[in-house]
């Protein structure tokens, strides 16, 4: 019983704000007796932190740009040049690489996919251990290849779907530049390209690598009952979600000129993309899901809405249990775990079992009458409104837009 | 049209017993839907598993006997060169063995055929001597590819399901032992380069999860909303709400 007893009345009185009404400033800290400001190590570290980079880097020289506590006296005259330097770090340059690592990206419509970025991250692991450089081979990009970790950028021909020509172009680059490793994504197109290149080179392919470091590569065999491990070989395909993308400083991404590919007579005459039909695609494959919960009573409108939005319909368990939607539409832990880009929840509370099903969705939009629903907390855009009224409004607007 | 389905000796993922890989049973169904003369070709050390193909609707299966661990590629290439089929159907990956998916590509290279991967439907093309193949892409998207025969087509798991196993069909089908003259396959490039061992499960990186911080922080980053929730709008009329939602979805590029 050695702790001093608290006296709540006295404490409250100490925080009283003078005036006619009784007002208390509860946020005010009692004055420190010595008058010296207290150290707050967390705040100091946060101020000294150098932005950018995966590793924690601290600049303790007190020159750090914009922190208010430093901006007193002489420090306020910091030249603006250093702040711009901090904002855009100069790209790392590997001028004389000891060897090259090729990273081949799918990059449909010029954007690097998450899987492509992981392949670049894997290529960086292999290159950085020994002073090599990463060459990104992709169709012409709109994305920043340097930030994704490429030292060189080599544009492959983009002719729609022409894997045979693409493989011939890659083979010419491999013959000309003799890379130490060639890394592909184990995606439908990337895996196809990798196998074409492997058989043309007559070299083995270490397919679907699950773990990659500069010293070892591991891949499963025998239906994931066995695995092969060894030093990373020349040709590899990397499984999705196995290596983290490059998060460090940007690299130079200098464009280099492709060499002249050999002529091929393609067996593939033409190809045409057939977009997924949201009405028939399975929930696990869907790109955009609109889901109904217990807050929805008008399921005819809901089905019209899903069709008009071009979304795959889903539902919470309560709705499926009631037989209002088929069981196959259930989203969640005991239903389907989604892989969608966008999830639109109408009248769903957001129980943990339901949120598990949408953990992988990048964008969530919610309509709910309850401001405090868990789904509203999860969503990036929440509308607090009656979903029954919003549905017809959405349908009207979509019909106007379509007309 | 002469069609050959490549059947590999598969192992069941759980029991490890010999089975016919499901993908190759689906390839049989796909070949049958196309019409023509369908036969099977397998290089295996015993007929267990691959012989089930007869029950799944294949009328004839040629079996090339191999020794355990022998490279089937030169044998298959020699047999296919003898038969000269117009279309070779294979699985996209084998099951239970190496699972590298290289065999169809290596055969196509050896025989000078084209390859189209991941088919879910095949039909004759509008021009003679071509096929129109529906290819499976991620997220339910498809691609229609027109390619010139002869070619190798690999089958995707999203293809129509296999025909159910029928005992009568299995009894009626013929299993032929086949002998081919082939140059011995190239010896394993570097035996013992890779260590073979029991599989260890490795969790995938979670989408959106950070790489720093403690395990609890990473879990929170992966399962919670991005940062401190999003935009919350109250007191909108249904029209305003609908307009806001559609603008937001269009901004994300979700609405077509
Ligand atoms: C073992 C187990 C497994 C489960 N698995 C799953 C699963 O896989 N998937 C799943 O979904 N659930 C699952 N559940 C059930 C889960 O716990 C919840 O009960 C369920 O998700 C709640 O569904 P709901 O949000 O639609 O309904 P409610 O909890 O009733 O929420 C309805 C929401 O709608 C709002 N609302 C009401 N009227 C309106 C209106 N007019 N306009 C707008 N909003 C309105 C309310 O404010 C409320 O937030 C599981 C439960 C258990 C025990
Ligand atoms: N020994 C074999 N005999 C016949 N076909 C095979 C054999 N090995 C592989 N294949 C075919 O090639 C496909 C891919 O096999 P793999 O390259 O081993 O992953 C399989 O689905 C089969 O169709």
C-alpha cells in the first residue's frame, strides 16, 4: 500500500478552466516540477527517421528537414535543396554489373501486376548478393520500373498474344547478354513463356519456386509431398505470394536497346480476349462482387443491380440460411473466400466470419444504416443510408448512363 | 482427325496410390467432344492408374513400358512421330511426379508442333486445318486462340469435368503394350544438384500485409481496414448516395 492515494476531486479541480461555467481541461498535463521538458524517445525517433526504405534509418544529426522542434533559430534556415533531396531519393545505379539477372514480366496493358513486382523483388535478391544488375523484360510500360527495382529496362515487342514471337525475342536477348538467372512469374502467360524458352534452350526449368534467396531455391514436387532444394539454377518460375516485392530505394531503370530477334513462323494465327461473364463466373474467381446482407429485403432489385453493375452477386450467411440466395453465393469463412478487387456490401454488418472472406479485397464499399457497423469501419467508402432506397436510385442512374 | 491424349502415371495427392490424373481424364472428355479417332499414349512402368483412362471413355491406350525413373520424353516423341496425330492433348502439369509441365513443350519442340496452353474448350476453326481454342486466364477471363494444326494443347482444370468411370467401358477398351525405338534420353544434366526431401509448408505472403513490425502488427495490417477507416457519408439522399457510389467505382476502374 505504498502508492499514493488518488483524490479525484482535487485532480479535477486542478484542471478547472477559470470562467463562469464549471469547465475542465482534461487534456492538460500537470506541469512538470523541474520545468525541464520531458524526453519522449518515440517522438525523437520518429523525427530522426529517414523517409523511404524498408529498413529503419535514423538521422541523428538534427538536420532532419521539417520537424517543428528543430525549426528554431539557425535551423529554420535549412536550404530547400536538402528537403527536395529527401523527397526524391536519387536512384541507385549499378553501372558495371558483375552479371545480369533477367526478370520477365507479364505486364498486361503496360502495368506491372503484383506478381510481376514479386518477380522483380526475387531478381533483386539474386542480383544484390553479388553486385549484379536486374534487367526487366516487359512490353512497353506505363509504370515506373525503377521503383519496382529494375536497373535496366528492355522493351519486348507487344503484338497482342504472340507467345512464339515473344519467346524468340527472349531467346535472342538471352544469347546476346548471357544472364546468370532468368526469372518468370508462374502465371498462365509467364509460365507458358518460361516453358517455351526452357525447351528451346534445352535447359531444365525450376518451376513454381516457393522460396528464393541468393543461396537456395526450393520448389514443391509430388503433389506437395516432396520438395527440391539447391542453389538457384538459371531458369526459374516464381509462384505468386512467395517473395516480397522490392521496397527499397528506386533503381535507375535505364532503357537498353533490344537485339534483332530471329524470324519465326507462328502457329497461333490470332487471339481475342473474352472477358469473364460476371453472371456465371464462380464467386472465388470474380473481380467485382456485390453482396446482400440481412438489411436487404428486395432481392429482385438486388439481382437486377448486380447485373446492371456487371458484378457477381454474393450474400451473407443469414441471407443464405434464409434461402433468399443460393448457398454458393455465401461469402465468408464458411462460404467462399474472395479474391476480388472490389467488394460492395449492402446491409451487411461485417461479422468477423464474413470479414475473413473479404480480407483479400482491395476496395470495399458499404451501404448500411448503422454508422458503427464493422463493415463501415472496413470500407473505404461507406454510405449511411437505407440500402432499399439506394438500390433503385443506383438502378435508375445505371439505366440513364446506359441509355 | 487423329487425336492422341498423353496420360501420365499420377499419384494421388493424399494416399500416394497410382491414379489417373484428373486433368488427363478431362483431356479425354475434351478430345471426345471434338470427334475423330481418339487414342491414348502413356509411358509408365506399370499400367496401374493410367489404365483407368479406358473407364473414362478412352477406347484404346498404348502403353510404353519404362524403367523406374527413366525419362519418358524420347519414347513419347518416337511414338508420336510414328503415329503422326493432328492433335496432341496433355495436362498442364503432371500429378505426383516432377510437375514441371515441360513434357508437352519438349514434345512439341521435338516434333516441330505449335503449343497452346490451358484449354477449356476446343472446336474446329472456321478455316480448314485450324482449331479454335478457348484458353483459361485468371479471374474467370478467357481468350479465344485460333491456331494451325498439327499442335499440342494442354488442358486447364476449368475444362468440363471428366466422364464418370464406367466399369463396362474399362472392360471393353483395349490396352496395347507398345515398343518403340528411341535414342536414350539425355542423362540428368547434373544429378544430385538438388536435394530431395519431405515438403515443408510455407505460408504465402498476405496481400497488403507489411513486411516490418511484429507478427501481431503484420496480422493487423493484413486483416484490418487500410489505416483509419475510409470516407463515411451520412445524410445523403438516395440519388446523391447512388451518384457517389458510381463515381467511386468508376474512379477505381471497376465499372465498365
Ligand atoms: C461458425 C460460424 C461461421 C460463420 N460463417 C459465416 C460466413 O461464412 N459468412 C457470413 O456471412 N456469415 C457467417 N457467419 C454468421 C455471422 O456471424 C453473422 O451472423 C452474419 O454474417 C451476419 O450477416 P448480416 O450482416 O447480413 O446480418 P446482420 O448481422 O443482421 O446485419 C444486418 C446489417 O444490415 C444493416 N441494415 C438493416 N437494415 C438496413 C437497411 N434497410 N439498409 C441498410 N442496412 C441495413 C444493419 O444495420 C446491420 O448492420 C458464421 C457464424 C458462425 C458462428
Ligand atoms: N510418362 C508420360 N507418359 C505420357 N504422358 C506424359 C508423361 N509424363 C507427362 N506426360 C504428359 O505431359 C503433361 C505434363 O507433364 P509434366 O511435364 O511432367 O508436368 C502430363 O499431364 C501428361 O499429359
